[in-house]
């Protein structure tokens, strides 16, 4: 009974050993040479005969691979694995996934001493910014202090410096540039305002009977912080000239105009008997047109123009409607918004892009919500001027609800708060005696308000003070245009007006005496001297 049990135990061990050996061979497991198998781990011991029998069965069933070494425990001694040089080379080439992951983890471990050195280095050595460029390599055997002075050339890019806002009217006005046009009784070439481009590189000036001119800013003024009085006067030469095609009613720059991007360099102009034209600011060529048609399908000329703040829409004022064009789709396709009066000027606040503020020739200012039906009419109407509105302008920035308005033959400039529009916030006086449009403008910091007048003076108000006017006599004729540079303390002004020359038009001049008899009056026609000043001038007002 004991022998049969011993044989059964031996046969079971043989089967288990064979299965274990087969499983190890099938899985290609590599044993390290440092692994030690101890007989103490086995729960049984084999005799020499049983070991030989097990080895024969093992050789008969399967052949071990060359990269495997089967360790057999010997009796009464500890067995150690022995590895040959060839097996060691094979073990170095074959690395399992577990060993690879263990290797990666070991490489990602940071030595404590290295960490201490890095911290000390960051604490003592200054950090080199990315703007530094090393032009020469550093030798390994050279002294670091010498290399820093001789072998390494460091070029540092200029850091971005915040530009302080310009200060206005801190000293005398200095004339930096001028351009004049000759006039005669037959052809009077007077200016019709001036408009700085949004990037401040050029000035647009419409001229009666001479089209439109674009003047460039003198190059030495781009980076100037002050201008000496001894500076020579620059003769402004038009960089672009669009010939006369009709009386210019209105013109406006593209709000995102940038000279570094030629596609954005253009302006819109509306002229008599013509559609709205888009003109290129580089070569003066016509890019496209936006046409408005009346009820009998004839082209109408727009009276006023304005861009939306994002530049995607063009608002055009006509005699009985407001037409809204898509800037990217020229032609006749547009949206009509009917109104009752002719739209003489247009402005839009940044606080509410869905509304439009319009002036008309009857002296009223109307505020429309373009989302409402035209039958509803304006949201509200403002008065205060006794003649037609010629210009509307909203303040920029935080004061986007403040509106300034001016009219023809009206001596008042009115300041409104469109959130509480029952009465004007302030009233500024100027001399306007004709139907001509007299421009006004605000500085970008909203600190100063400037306006021309028909007597040739420049009226300036300090918005941070009590608002008293300072009249500066700049021109000998009507000052019709005023425009502040968007980034520099430079003011552009334009002058000129139409002069009526000749007698008063009476054909029969007679005077009744005391008896009632008519006596012919001597001719009172005298030579009339007319002073023409049709000029555009740039002033340094810092």
C-alpha cells in the first residue's frame, strides 16, 4: 500500500513537473542568472533514479530552447543557476515589456543631488529670456567668464514699451505741413473737410471741382515726441488723386484700415448723380460700387455714408430711405428702411450696434432701432438746432452714449446723453453763418473738443475744465474742416468757401427825390477784392 502510494505520488509529481516545464517553454520565459532556486521551496524530495527518469521523459517530450536553462536541484546542496557568455548576450538583446517599462521608470527618476544642484543654480543664476540669441558656440574647456565676454554675443530684442497717451495744447501750435489750391472767379477750388485714416498714415481731403486727394503724414513725425519751431515746413504732395466726377456729398474711411494690409486700405465716397464708389487708397483705382435705385429704376446718389463698427455693413442715407449694403457684396442688392425725411448725416454708437442715429435737413435728430418695423418710426426725436443737421459724432470708449451734434447756420454744438435725452448736457458756441458743413472733432482721450467756424478761427474746448472756448485764428478764410490724428498730437485743418462775386443783381437802380421824380443812381459797382485761402494744414498741438 505504501509503495503504490509512493508511486502514485511520484507519477503525479512527474505530470506536474512536465506541465510546468511545458508551460514555461511555451511562454518563452527568460530566467536571470541571479535567480536561485532552493530545495526548501519544494514540498517533496526526489531520488537519483526518479530524477533520471524525469529527465528522460523531459527530453522525449520536448526539447528546451537555447535561451532557457533548467535548474535541477541536487541532493543535500543548494543549486545555483549558471549562465554562459552566449546566454548572457542573448538575454541582453531580448527584453520583455516588463523590463522595458522598468527601464523607462528608472530613467525618469531624478537624483536628489541633481535636484539640489538645479535649485541652487536657478537661485543664483539669472534666467535667460527667449529673446536672447546666441551667435557663437561655447567651448567645453574654456573659462566661462571669458566665454561670456568674448565667444557669446547676446542680442536682446527691444521690449514692448507702453506708449503714453499724447497730451494736447500744452504749448504753441507748430505748422508742420501745408498744401494750397488756387482759385479764381470761374473755378473756386475750396476744400470740403479733412479726414484722417484710422491708422493715421494719410489724410483724405475732398476739393470742389478737383476731386479727392490723399496726403501722407511726413515720415519724421511717426516717432516724434516733440517738434522744434525751427523745423522746415513740409509741402504736402498728394499721394493719390481721384479726379472730379461730381460734387462730393460725403466720404468715409473703412474703420479697420491698416496700411500693412492693402486689402483694407480704401474709402467710400458718394458724389452727385453717381452710386457709392469704393476707392483704393494706394493707387486711387475704383474697386466696386454700391448702387441705390429709386421707384423708376434710376440711380440715386446717397447724401450721407457710414460704416458699421465691424465694417461688415454700409449705411447710406437717401431722401426717403436708409439703404443697408453688405460690404462684401457690391451692386444693387441691399435692405431698405423707409423714413420720412432726407438723411443728412449718420452715426452709430458702440453701446448698441442695432440702432442708428440720423440727422435730417429739418433740424431733427432721430434714433432708429433697425430691428423694429419701419412703420413704428424712430424711438425718439431730438431738437435744439434751428437748421439742418450737418454732423453727428459719438464719443469713443466708456463715453459711448454721448452724442455731439452740429448744424448749418446754427451757432450751437450740443452734447447729448442718449440714455437721458430730455435736454442736452452742454452747449458750445461757435460762429457758423453759411449753409456749409463746419466740422468738429474729439481727441481720442475725450479731453478736447475742436471745431472750425466761418471766421477762420479754431475753437477749442477743454472737456475736463469748465468748457470755456479758446479761439485760435489759424486761417484767413472759413475753417471748414478739423480732424485729430488717432495716435499723435497732430491736428489737421482745412479752409475755404464759395464766394459770390459781382453786383447784387439789380437791373434798374433809381432813387426817388422829394418831388417823386426818379433820378438814375450812379453805379455802385466797385471792384471787390476777394481773399482766397483754400488750404489743408497739419499742426503739431502737443
